[in-house]
C-alpha cells in the first residue's frame, strides 16, 4: 500500500537534511510507489521542499525587519525614559535599563535572523 502523504512528508524531510534524489527515490519505492512514478515524484517533492524553504526564508526576513523596528522603539523609548528617570525619579532606573536591554536584544536577534534568511535564500538560488 502506497502512503502518499507520509511519503511526501518523508521526502521533504530527506531533502531538508541534505539527502540526494536517488535516496528519495529508494524511499518512495520502499513505501510502495510504482517504479515509473518514483523519479517524477522525487523531483516534484524536491521542488516542493525548495518552495517551502524559500517561503520560510522570506517569512524570516519579514520577521527580522519587524523585530528590528520593535527593538528600536524599545531601545529608544528606554533611553528616553532612562534619561527622564535620572533627572526626575532616581529610584526607577532598573526598569528602564531593562527596556533598553530588551530593545537591544531584539535588534541583535533581528540582525541574526536576517543574515540567516539571506544566506538560506542564496543557497536556494
């Protein structure tokens, strides 16, 4: 019995971890695919895996930009509030330094995510 959905998921997983088209064809044959279907299915699943990886990388790029914006707002707001607190309320400085730290952390995470997504897109081309 050929389990198409399972074989599709397994093929995409194999391509994701770097297996060759020949190994995916062997897996499809073991799962019960017809010998004349194995090669076209392997190529179809390879294209699907590339499409999914490209979409994930694009989504990661979009998220990285959003995180950079949010991080900048937190960092800027934290700095502004810290300056105000130093002038007016010297007892609440720790809270505002926490906001600065959160903002800087989000900016760093967005930069790392952007680099990773751009690298993935370059590899897929």
